[in-house]
């Protein structure tokens, strides 16, 4: 069983391996953080953001929470979004859910989970909104997977309709929001086809809601 000391040893080996391959690796990280991407994903430990897309530290700015939500009232998410858009001037925002998400599954269960139930309220409301579509699918995995996708699409809408994004587009910024879903079963990402690059596309896809 891995103990804390093992994690420190792993860190030492990782750092040594990095510098053996690229002696300037950490020096570059110290000089500047200039990622082109913001990743909004789930806290699930099986979804390592940098590794999935093959990027090194410093190339991906990451915000994670249970069920990859982008709530308009959450100060933590909003702070990350503003910093990424206005200070780091990222070019792409990746909203990434994953199939088999425990948060999405918990949102559909008729049991009490404590504080997390409040956080997952938007997903329960989303499931109710799309109940007719979900009822056409077999119970279990198929419905959960589709709800994971619908949740990503809703969070793309939340990001795209945010004032920080709208202001950036008004300034002529090259900035696109993407919706992806990751499969833990095979390690592959699926593009859900809801990329938004300007205010017009956002309104055409989502209206003024």
C-alpha cells in the first residue's frame, strides 16, 4: 500500500526524470505561466487533465469540481474563469465531463448524500428538463451517459453566456468554448459538437436563456 513517504519518493523520481530529459523544464515553468487552454472538469481522480491531452504543467489551466459544473453563482469557478480569460488570455476553454460520473449518478438517486445534494441540484433539474429524452433510453448506463453529455452541454452554455466571455468576444478576442466527454473505459475524448466562438453562435445555439 502506498504511504505518504512513497509519494515524496515518487515526486523526486518524477522531477529527476523530467530534468534528465529536459534540463530547462522547471526553469521554463518558473519564468512564466502562459497556458492556451482552460480545462473545466470533474474532480474524479481517474480523469487527469494534463495526461489526457498530452500537455505538460504550465500548458493547461485547470478548474475541477464534482460533476464539472460551471454555476453562474460560484465565486471559485468565476474567479478561475475571469483570470483565465482576462489575465492568461486563453484561446480555448474545454468543458470536460466523463461517462460514469459519480456526481451525475448521485444526482439521479433517491437517497440523501448530504451537502453534495445541494451542489448537484442543477443536474437534477437538467434530468427533469430532459426526462422525455432520457426515458427513451434503457435504464442505467445509457441514461447516465446521456445525462453526462447533457450536463456538459449545459455547462458550455453557462460558460458561453458568461459576461467575461461576452466581453472578450466584443473585444474581438479569438476564444472558443468546447464541450467534451471522456471515457474512462478506453481513455478517449468525444467532442459533443457544441463549440462556441462568438456571441452570435452562443445565442443561435442557446438563445438568451
